[in-house]
């Protein structure tokens, strides 16, 4: 696997994990006159979610990379 392919696979995994991590633990903001939107989260903690996503994506990517390198799954040969 070339480094470009590996980078693209990691980016796809990262985005998939991000969309799985975003809704975890979200609570809507309390009703007050300063709220921007009714469904806006009270404390989104985006920095924490990005770090968590990066860690989980790295673990998933390592597993995918090991699986591809072990030739259990091959994208080069048919049958």
C-alpha cells in the first residue's frame, strides 16, 4: 500500500469515526434567552471529540492496514 493510499484510507476512516463520535453525550442547551438554536448542544467539546476521533481512527486504520498487509484480503488478485 502506497503512502497516498494509506493517507486516503485513514482520512475516510477518520470521517466515518467522527460522525459516529459526534452524537455521543450531547445534551441540548437549557432554555434561556441567549441560546443560539433550540437544538444546539450545551457543551459540544469539539477539541475532545477530534482527539477521540483521531485515536479511534488510528486504531481502526492499524487493524485495516494489518489486514491488508497480511494478504487475507487482496485487492490485486481475483479468485
